[in-house]
C-alpha cells in the first residue's frame, strides 16, 4: 500500500530509516510500524492502544479522543486545503464518496457565511 506523505514527513522517515539501518536496528524489509511480532505490521487494535497512551500522556481526554476523530480531522483539513470531496475520498482511501462525506465536519464560519449571504 502506498500512503502519500507530506514532504517533511517523507524526509523525517528517510532520515530515521537511514539512521536505523546504520545502527542495524532495522532491515530494509522491516515494517515502519511493526506489530508485536516484528515479521507482521501493526494491527488496528495495537494502533488504538498506542494512540490511547499518547492521548493520556498529552493529558487529552473526552468523547472526541478516538482514531475516527483523527480521521475526521484529517478529512476536514484535506477538504479545507483542496475544496474537493473527491480528494478527501482518495486521501482516506474510501471506495465510495458517500463514505467520505461522513468524515467531513462543516466549517462553522463557512456555514454561517453561507446563511448570512442569503
């Protein structure tokens, strides 16, 4: 699977991989996010446990602390930058546009401006 990354994230990942390969802590065939067994990639349950620990460490709590909240923020931010629901669909890797629409939170100011402009 190919996941598009921001150029700064690509550069950081490349530096980490080069450093880790020099130190012989990873091999080129290793996963960036390995599972409990290094021969497998991380699964969604392990990813959620990791995110929960990060939320706790950052002292972030509440009903919005979920992986889907992160995906919704990502989708909303992609829409704000691109103004294209199709771009959001592709970024979130959804088969159907309708699925992507559920991940997009309307911008309150934009809704207010639309109503006031009537």
